[in-house]
């Protein structure tokens, strides 16, 4: 494929890219949107070639845009110079990014996970908020975690909101998916600690005994860990609430747990 200029919102490629805001379309095509030159550059540097690269005229000559365009074309993708109206419609924002990439989704099979390759891993059960999920993926990347495992009915890590929140870490952190039953069967062979969080736990996150590799298991935003998953943990811990608030945002709580574990193990 080659580079071309598009100015019509009715262009079939533009319509197809806009449709990736819908989960059904992402699942059917296996594609997703990543907005912004920073995130697109992260992807390219990690070896992920865009299927489509859309950019405004002002971004065309930026060295990072040119590098992303070269990789796109080298891998059979298409580079599209578009106007601001198209960027606004694709991003659904009045102040859109000047560069948007369309990439192929990548999920890691549970069977391909090598626990010993990292000291800390994260599993999330029924996480509902894509902003929380994206932030957790970003935090896992920053802390050197091995990957994130989505258990049960979770939101889509490749939603536009989720990808935005990862700030490019979606391309760096392996993401796996499993049913609760698949996860419980797989967890039986985990060689280190499996640690859950419960408000009723008697041990706080700093006092627990973590054995590498540690798998942190977090429940969803509203309900926390269900009994069957809490029982599958080697230890359940709590993060003390010392003020009036009785709970933490899921991404904040997961970040606290990640660093409690990695500070102990590294």
C-alpha cells in the first residue's frame, strides 16, 4: 500500500477507523485505535507496525511521523494524510491528536506465560473501568511486572479510553485473558505467591510474606474479590484506611500492591 490524502468523512477507510470506537467492531476486526505521536512512536519502537497511520498536514514532516510512516509502508500498511475534521471525528475530540494509528490487538495465551520471567504479575477480576485498566497496565509497565491477566468479564483493554490511559504501555505489557475456571486451573501451578486484597484481611500489604514470582489478584471496583478467588490466594492482605474514606480507586490500590511486592522482592 502507499500514502494518500483523504478529505472526505465519507471515505470507507475513515468510516472503518471511526467504527473502532465500538467494541463489536474491534472484536470482529482485531484492530484498535492509538492516538497521539507519543503512543504511536512507542508502538513503532517496540516493533508494532500500524495497519493505518493517519496524520494531519502539520505533522507530516515530523521525524517521528516519518519514521512511523516508513514502518507502516514497509509492513504493507497505509499512510493517510487527513484534515482536522477527520481527526476530530476519528478521535471524537474537539482538540484531536495530530497522529492516529490503527494496530492489531495482541493477547498472550495463558500457556505462554513464564512466571519466572518477572518477580511480579497482576491479575484483575471483572475490572469494569477502561481508565482503571489502562492505568494499571501503565503502572505494571513502570514497575517491571511480567504482565496483566484479565479474569472473567472484563472491559476491553483495547478500547480508546483504555489505550489512552496506558500511555503506550499497551504495546509493552503482555495481556492475557481467562475465564474464572481457566484461571483457577492455571493458578494451581503458580510457583510463587498468589496474593489477594480483602477489606476483612488481618495482614496489611507491608507485612505479608511474598515469594517470587508473586501474582497479585485484584477484584472489581464495586465488589472486590469473590470468595472463590479469595480462597485461591495463598494470603489475603488489606491496605489500611486511615482517614474517612473506606476504600481506594482500583488502579491506586493495585499500584500500592505492585510496589509493596516489588519493593520487597527486588
